[in-house]
C-alpha cells in the first residue's frame, strides 16, 4: 500500500494550509493510500546549530522529536509539505524542520568538518571527487514525490508581482531538490485575507482532493 504523509508547518490547525493538506490526504486515502498528517507544532524540534555531531556520531545531540519525524519522511512513498507564506518564505518551524535534515538525510563526505583546513589544491581535488556523490544519504529518497501547499494573504496578481508565493514555493521546494525528489504538484491559495472570489475556497479544496488522488495513483505505478 502506498504511504503518503503530510508535514504541516502552521499553528493554525483550521487554516487554509492545514485543510488543503488534509484534503490532499483524503484524496490519496480514497485512492487506496495509507495517510498521516503531522503538524510540526505538536512536536519538539530544536534548531540546528551546525555542530556536526550528526556527522560524527550518526545522531543529533538534540534529544527531541526530529529523528522520529525524519524516519516517517524517509519511509513514505510521497510527501506533502504545507506552510503559509511568511515574509516571502515558509514558516520558521518548517525551516527549522528542513535545516535538521542536513546531517541525517544528506550525504556528507569523510572529513567534511575539516575541509576548511585543506590547502587549495586539496580542496579542489576533494570537491571534484565528492561532487557527484552529493545528494540524499538514502537511495530510497531519490525520486520521492512531493506536493507543495501554501497560502498567501495577498490577492492575485499582487502576490505574483511581489514574488511572495514564488519565494515561498522555492523555499518549500528546497528540501525535495536537496534530496533528489520530484515536485509533482503545487497548490497555492492567494488572497487568504480578503477572499474576494466567491466559491474559491471550495474549488481549491476540490483541487487539493484531486491532487491527492493523482498522487496516490502516480506513486503506486
């Protein structure tokens, strides 16, 4: 059975992003997938401090919930990432969640913490040798399908002209890109503040549901 998991980075549990992610999962479930929604605000996720302990010890020194959440993401067949637009990016907690993947999810070459001590010729040789190996630590993460979900208070076309949603989608897409994943769909709700267009919310929820159905079918092939 296909396993689809959604990670939601908003404290507004009844907000548009939360509900659109839920609808994606409902569509996937109706197409035969097992689903789970994880609200990051229910979990303790400390900030990465760049200490390299995950590289040296194989685990982070933080005793929090991240490694269990990462295991869920690693083992899923498809992942939904949802966050509202915050100052042209994603929420702070979603960014913290992304940052913590650096050591556990991403390949790091031997001796990486000390590369800065190498002479220039050795730096260039090391870079050329390791460049092709950069990517996810686990082969099972390559090609994993992702759906990106966001909502902006600004109406169209202002949200496009200001670049707010483009920047937020770029931020949300950074983790799939780093892990050699595939972004299969993007769902953007503009004008979440004024909601000028009648019936738009219902249309967006239907779109989210259909996206979940297509996602389950696509990753099951």
